[in-house]
């Protein structure tokens, strides 16, 4: 026999077009911006930024020049032209290779920064969710009960798939115009996958979140897309992960309100 909760979940799964009475998107961003300016969330914002900055600054300072020289030497092709008239070809090829290696390091730095920021967000998400709940949604419970070890294993699997996705697209990164777009595809996938899961599994039980994610995929995507766009803005992107968590927290608590009203109706 199915429980009443399971029957309600099945009803929602069988009626994916059923729309909850949700607030306009701008409402979530407005609330999140107000919360973001509080000392507590500003403190959580600077934590990932400082960790990523010091880690990658130290790594690049120590190994950057050596790695650059090693990669250039590995990819370098000596045409062996003896004629001075053809030496410009070697010079031009070396210039293109140096620029390509530099571009590769820029993309790698972007990818590693995103990974680090999202990894730290996985640990601070419960604090963001609980803080916003206490400010705006005191009557709502936080039902997520994911085991930390299981969550880390899942996150590791996502990161492995992201790296493989990123590596497969490397040849496209050096194609003008196409390269920038190609780089965004795995970045958006990772951003969406981790952010939505971090907040959703904190607020909802596993089965409930699975149902919500399926029935409200369009609404969630309409929030994730502008958040990812904000994440790409220079300088601002460093501060955006906590803001993104705040926006998604407001969205999911709004969905939770409507969801609980629906299944008790």
C-alpha cells in the first residue's frame, strides 16, 4: 500500500504541467540581493574568494612559469628552415603556439576557479539556506538528510564528468568565436548541476526533490541561466556563488510552500 505522501508524489509526477502559484523571477533576485548585503552572507561570500585566490596565486607563482615552458616545449615544432627568407614562418608559428598555451592556461584557471568555488559552496550551502529560512520562512522545515560522505562521492563523480567533458572540447577552445561558446557548455552544466543539487537536497527530502526537479525544470532553468550569466561577469563572478545560492533558496522555499499547499489540498 502506498502512503499518502507517495500518492501525492505520484500525482505530481503524472501531472508535470501542473504549475504552482510561484512568485515572479525578479522577486527571488530582489530578496536575494537584500539578503546578500547582510554581514553574515558577505562573510560567507569572501570565504570561497579568499581560499581560491590564495590557493591559485601560490600555485601559479610557484609552478606557472615552469608549466608554461614545459607545455610550450612539448608542443613546439622546429621546422628547421635554413633560409632566412622562411624564418618568419617559424617565428609566426612560435607566436601562435605561445598565445595558444596562454589561452589554455586562462581556460584552465577559469575551470579550476569554478571547481574550487562550487566545492566550497557545497559546504556553506546549509548555512546559507538556514540563514534565509530564519529570515523569511520560519514556518518551513529543512528536510534534507543527505549523508555528507554520499554527497561528496556524488560531487566527485560530477567533477570527473566535468573534467572529461572539458577535455573532449579542448580542440574547440582554440577556434575563434566557437571556443568561447564551447567553454561555456561544460561550465553551465557544472554550475547548474551542483548549485541546484546543493540547495535542493538541503531543503527537500531526496524523493521530493526528484519530483520537484522534474515538474519545475523550466522554472529552475529560468533562474539558473541568468545566475550563470552573472557568474561570467569579470570581478562580479567571484562574488556570485553565494548570491546564486540565495536566489535558489528563495525559489525552492517558494516551491516548497506551494508544493505543501498542493499535497494537502
